[in-house]
C-alpha cells in the first residue's frame, strides 16, 4: 500500500491543515465508495482500481488520525 503522506510531512503540518486534509480524505473515500456502489456494472479491473483508490484514502485517513492522536489534537 502506497502511503499518501510521508510521516515527516504530516509531522510538520499545521493542525488546521491536518484537519482540512482529514476532511478531504474522508469525503473522497466516501465519494469513491458511492461511485463503486452505483457502478455495479463495472468490469472487475475498473472496480478493483476504485477499491484500491478507496483503500489509499482510508490509509491516509488513518495516517492523519495517528498524527492528530500523537499531538493529542481532537478531530
């Protein structure tokens, strides 16, 4: 799984930027999930690509949440 953010980049981000990025990755993952649900006719390779993109955004969400927890910032 390729990480969207390098840990050093997350550590140097302003808390407000972290929160905005967290909102962005959450909304994008949800939007992609909705697309996948609506596109049940997609061929397997295309559906798998969408699933991989969703996984990438979910992992980015975990990264940001871990950094916020490390800094003891509540989301």
